[in-house]
């Protein structure tokens, strides 16, 4: 793949990703961020699809609970 195509694809993905988060609440963003970090951590720790999915679920739950409004 040429450098231009790689750069253009990166810009497109970044702009779509950022525009998708514009209507999300703080808690929703925390859930998504937690799921992303958990998925990466699960993949690094044991490298399988099951571990990646489990890490994403656990990370999403933690991100959801950490960013919950305190009332």
C-alpha cells in the first residue's frame, strides 16, 4: 500500500471515529474507552479472540462504572 493511501485511510478513520463520539455522554465515552483498553490488554496478555473479547467486556464495565455520575 502506498504511503498516500495509508495516510488518507488514517485521516478518514480518525474523522469518522471522532464524529461518532459527538453525541455521546461522558459515561458512554468512558465505556467505549474502557472496552478499547480492555480489548488491547486482553489481546496482549493471552493473544486470542476469547481473551480480547473478555478484556473488552471487563474494560467496558470498568469504564462504565468509573465514569458514573456520583449523586
